C-alpha cells in the first residue's frame, strides 16, 4: 500500500471541515494545482497541495531476495497563505488533523487501516516567500514507514 500513501493524507486533511472551509477551493490539491499555468499562478490563497515524494524499500528478508517488508515513503504537504500568521495556523491545523486522523483510524476494523502508515516522522522546512503570487509557503514533510 506504500505507493498509495498520499491518498490517506488527503483523506485525513479532507476530514476536517474547519480546515477545508478555510480554503477557497474547499479541497486539497493532489500533487499540483491541476490547472493551466496562467490559472494555477492565480489560484486563490490559501491552499494545500499533497504530493507523493518518493519511496525506498528496506533490505531484503530471509524469505525474499528482492524486497524487504518495509517501505519508507515521503509525503510533502505544501501550504501557501497570505500572511505568516495564517501560514502557521494552517500548518499547525494540518499537522494536528493528520495526527488525530491516524490515531483515530489505526485499528484493524477500520476501512482505512491498511493505508495508515506504521509510523510517521514529521518535519517542516523554512517559510518561503513567492513574490510572483505573492504568498508565503512552507512544506510539511512526513517520512512514513509502510508495508509494500
């Protein structure tokens, strides 16, 4: 399921009606703002983009000479906003939403159980400014341990 890990991050974010209500699009974008360049450059703020950023597999196992039992997946969540305060609030809300969703749905009887990573390590990059939009943006990165 590791190649589908971004799906559960988008589902988690979409589960928070308050967060979705703060976004003019009313939704999170998958991988990119999927509009022609001229329209994407003018996408209303704030917005969130969830991007599957790659995967590596651990070493082989005694039962499998080709792949290990664990994948390490990176998910990037880009948040863009008008002000530093708005950006910080959205980043905190996104992080809390993901954490709470994973805790709530991490049991074998839940439909989402197979997609929930076994563990996550969140980190965030520095705040950046895009003068062309203009906006501030930051990326929340999750290193996930999943099953193939």
